């Protein structure tokens, strides 16, 4: 038994316990620093001793409110941040928490093993299973490529338009539309604009995968990866869910990049900071993305398929990006940068494909753009418009002939014309002609959902069920709100003996047409 005098001596020697207020503020400060780097798990651990009590200190209320916000527990976040705001702290966080609560109030949530999709009730239901499937595939590929990914489930919030995306982020609606920003990874979650917000949809599954790469890189490197490298890695790996990755440049973007590199008109790393979404136009953003994607391509060419993994590991260990790239490739960073710039100027252009940028066009966007402006030749446009007149009157054979004349005079590069021409050919029994027109157009415009739908029709008519399924799935990657896509998928799935998918796609087609569920 310890003598009373020794107990007294030990008590006098031990440092006094910190007052609860001091302890709480220290924990709050630590948590906020971690949350700035989106280290939600670390912040949660720092605040764990105070989680069971109502915080009376404004700093602690702020920290716990931001934590709840990044956990997507918005009602709790608002209540906590209102306490901090009453004391004059955390007003911006409170505004964002309120906006997130209001935008997602009536959302439906569906989950897979590692992801949660939160979407507004209604048509966006058709996005959820495809998102979950693609993201699970992306996650598995990144585990293979990077060795690990963050544990736990990642939330994807689907918003209906750019106004809602602006409310959930730190970007203005003008910045979003200027640069074509349609998705963001921030605040411990991913935010994705519904394809219905754009006139012709967009590659929403690659975009979601792109944002997930950001999520992974942020956490693996404690948010120490600079924007140029962050975006380059995300662009390189965004298609990894469906293939080897590296699907980075279309013919027009490759040509644009080469021209900028040769004429000294590249976007600088400084201009890219703090976000590509702050650049002045979609053209500037496209050039910046092309530059950084080719930077990652240069790393892979020099250092092999594991180059990016080695770079991320070194950044996680405390190296700067420049030191990490240099050490991983075995050359000075200046040498890497020189070789990368030379490669941008000399990189061979892809064969075929688009020759000009196809800008994202948002619903309600002002301007004088016309679908026939894609056709440069005036006489070709005249034939196309005459074909439209015949089509609207149900005179399919003269429509087919006028569309054919427009294509021969230089309109073959227009996906709109190809779609109308193929439809007229189908309506007049010229199936082989329709298939040829579509195949040629899709070589130039693989992202054109309407062309894949047309090809799906042709393949259904031939009872090529597997081919039809492939065409409609490709169309779905751009414009998932076309009910014909889901009706076609249902027919193909039923013929292939996949009753579960057939039932789901019939229901999706009914949702999109407003028909009663089958």
C-alpha cells in the first residue's frame, strides 16, 4: 500500500489536468485542421470524447458541426453550426449545411457495398444502379492500381441542375457553366449534376468515376496533391472502370493541345490553381485537362504502369509532388517537365474523329446555337433543312435523298444529320444503308447517344440481342433519360434470358414516359 505522503508527492509532481474548455478548444482546432484536409475519420476521433455532450463552446460546436456536415448528417450539422454562428463563427459553413439539407431533404438513398447514391425522387432513379455498378468497378480497379483505397462508404449526391450544384459547392453558377463543371468532389462526398440538365446529356459515368479518383487521391495523400497532378490522375483513371484507363484525348483535343504547346499558349499550373472550375471558359478548361492528362501519360511512358502509384506513395510520405515525380521516375523534375512539354508538341494525333470541340450545352442556356451549325457547307445545310421539311411531312424517301445529298456535300461529320439520315433510311427499308451511316458517324462521334440508339434499333430489327444491348448501354452512358434506351434494353435482356434486368428496364421506361409501371 502506497503511503499517504507518497501519494501527495505524486499528485504534486503530476501536471494539472487541462480545464475542460481548453481541452475542448484544442480538440476543435485539431478537428478543423483535419477537416480542411477532408480527414473525416481523424476529425471524428479527435472529437470523440465530446460527442455525447451538447457543446457549449462555440469553437467545439463549429468543429462538430463541420464534422456532421462532412458526414452528410445535415440536420445535426445545422443545429450545431447555428450555435457557432450565434457566437460569430462558422457562418459560411452554416449556409452550406442549410443548402445541403434543403436540396437533399426529399432524396432517396440506395447503397452498394462501398457507395451510397442520394437522388431526388423521380426520373433520377434510373441513374442509381448504373452509378453503383460503375463505381464499384472503378474502386476494384483502383485497389489493383494503387494498392489501397479509403475504407467506408462514399456518398454521391445527384443534383437536378447547375443552380443546385452551385448551392452545394463554393462555385458560382456562372463559373460552373463557363467551364462546363458538372461534378465536384468536396466536403467528404461527390456531387453530380443530372444529365437531364444538359441538352444532349454527357458522359456521366466517366465523370462520376473521375470524381471518385479525386476522393481516393485526396485521402491517400492527405490532400497534399497539387491541382495539376490531381486532375491529371483523375482524367487518366476516369475510364478505368470499363477498361485499362488512359482514354484521355479526342482528336480535336489532341490537335488543340499540340497547337497550344507549339505556340506557347498552354494554361499554366498557376492558372489552374485552386480549381479548373475557376478557368474562364470551357475551351481553357479542356486545354488544361488535356495538358495534365498528358503529364500523367508522360509519367507512365517514362516510369511504367506503377509510376502514379509510386508518386502517390511518396506524397503520402511527405514529399512534394515535384520531388515525388523526380524520385519515382529517376530524373530531375525539370527534365520530366521538358520531356512532357516536348511530348505535347510532338504527340501523334489520333486518326479520324471529331475536328472541333463539342461544348456542353445546358438547358435554358441563351445563345444562337443551332444543331445544323455543325455543317460548315451552306449547300449541305440547305439539303439537310429540306430533308427536315420532308421528314416533318412524313415523306421519308425524299427526306432520305436530301439527307444523303447533305452528307455527300460535307455534312457527314454532323451527328445530328447522321441520326436523321439513318432514321429515314430505316423508315424506307434501307437497313444496310442506315447501318453504314451510323457506323461511320460513330467512328467520329463515339459519345453521341442518339447514334447508338439508332444502331440499337437496327440491331433489334436483326434480332442481334447482344449487339443491341451493347448499343443501348453505350447510349445510356450519355443520355439515360431516353425511354427508348430502356425499352430496348428490356427487349434485349428478355431475349437473352435476363428476366431481372428486363423487369427493371421496363420499369425505368415507364418512369420516363409517365406510363403505369408494368
